[in-house]
């Protein structure tokens, strides 16, 4: 199952300007964050919690940022 992280990417730019600054804020390498945002690696629960905190994502919006499924075109 693939997830759509476009809204998350936008929030990162809105709050931190760069993925590099966001990566530092949550204690991950820029490569690791890039892999997660591009669906190459999965987010761990602790990483999601850190991201929610630094990006100031409301509880009711978490699903929109981390669990929105990609729509497949056939």
C-alpha cells in the first residue's frame, strides 16, 4: 500500500522551508526523511509523533498527513 505525502511535504516547507531543517528538528538524516516521503521506507510511530509535534499537526488531521492512500491510475 502506498501513501500520498504531498500534504505533509507542503507542511514541511510551510514550517521549516527545507527538508534538511525538518530532518534536524526530528533527529533523522535528510536521506532518511526523503526516503520516507518518497515511499521507499516506512515511518515509525515515534518518528510520526515527533513530526506531528514539530509541524503542529492537530490530532484530527494526522490521517490526512500520514495515512492518505495514493490513488492508482489504471
